[in-house]
C-alpha cells in the first residue's frame, strides 16, 4: 500500500464525496423530518425550522423565526460560530476524513438512519373562472 504525504485540499466537494448532507445535518442535531421543529441555534419556543432540498439539489435548513437559510456547512458554521474553513475541518475531523489532534471530536446528536430529503414537487395552482356576483363588488 502506498501512502502520500501530500496534504489533502479540504473542501466541500471532498467532504461530500465521502459523506452526504443528510449525514452531516443528522450528526449535528437536525432532524430530517417533514414539518417544523425547534431551532438548535437559538431559543425557540415553538417549531419554526424546516428542511428541504432546493432546485439545485442542495439540502437547506430554513429558520422562519429569524429568516436564516443554511446548507449543511453553513449550519455547522452557525452552530459552532466559526469560519467556513473551520466548519469544514470540524466536519472532516468528526467523520474521520482528516485527523486533527487539536480539534474536539464530537459525538452524533442524532444517529443517521439513512433517511433522504427528497426534492419537493412544484406547487400546483388551479383556478376556476366564474362571473362576479354581488359579494365580489362590496
């Protein structure tokens, strides 16, 4: 077996070639469920957060409470309040893609069960044409 001593270029493409967005989000406590849930990033008295797959195929965490949108990397950035590159290092270290002795190795908050976030179909809007009546004119 041949080993390379060259450092790897850590980027989102490398990470996503090893693990999925669903695995990352589950690991850091985002439930992959339909419907709303409470935010883990701020105090949230009622469910205001949802997860969906956008038109580009990326999973997005949308917090209706504060209007924020995160992909899996942005979510880790916000969770640990770190830079983008630090978030990449945290994810890569936690999943064993790299080994950084100085980084804390986190435990999964939710065990990933293989669930996938599917793309939502476009909404279908139907209209019915009718004549005006007296109530419409008031």
